C-alpha cells in the first residue's frame, strides 16, 4: 500500500467530523441578541450622525453598513428593488455629505438624507436577522475585498463608492 493510501485511511473521520461541524456552525442563524446589538450600534450611528455627533466615525460606520447591506442583498438576503433603492439612496447620502464636508466643512444632512439612513438601518436589521454565521463571514470578506479593489481604482466609473473601516481589515485581504 502506498504512503498516500495509508495516510487517507488513518484520518478520514476527523476530516469528515470537522467538515460536518463547520457546515452546521456556518448554517446556524446569528443569535437574536447579536442581531439586536448590531441593530443598536447602527441605530446609534444614525442618531449621532443626524445630530452632528462624531460625524466622521459615524459616517464610516454607516458606509460599512451600506456596503454590507449591498453584499447581503446580492446574496439574496433582504434583496429586491426596494432594498436596492434603500441601499443606493443611503450610499448617495453618505457620498454627498462627505463631499459637502470636504468642500464646505459641514456635516449637515437634509430630511430625505436622514430618512435614507433610517431606512438603511431597518433594512440591515432585517438582513442580519435572516443571516447565518457562514453568510455573514462570506459577506464580510466579500465586502472588504470589494472595497479594497475600489480603493485601488478598480470600481466602475459610475459606481458610488463609500468607504468605511472594512477596507482596512487584514484578514479580508487575499493571500
């Protein structure tokens, strides 16, 4: 018997058990308390941004939320024409306020922009409630990689790119 055949015979159960356990864990839904906590974080970001508190940090947080929402929607979680409109409106808001801040030094939001951020928070909460551990991990990595590519100049010329902190995560970079 070859060495390769002997090696396969000695470890088949461990690999199968680990693969099954990984699949089971990846299929589990995110716990309701984690979904609620994430919802609170996003809602706090919206509330503080709308009040003019910690605007730079909250804009980055909301950019990450919008980008994750876009990825989750592309995966079929909270997807559809309405979701696409919510995501696009929020990304446009974050882009516009960033431009206003760069040119005029103001973080002022208009009523329709505030509304778009509240809709984003609601959509993201629905997506997270439907999300499994595996889907979340895939969305996180996909989003971070997409943002890194956009920052490197590989985005569509017509794309609205709002960058938060996700693009800086080391583990999202391909090896």
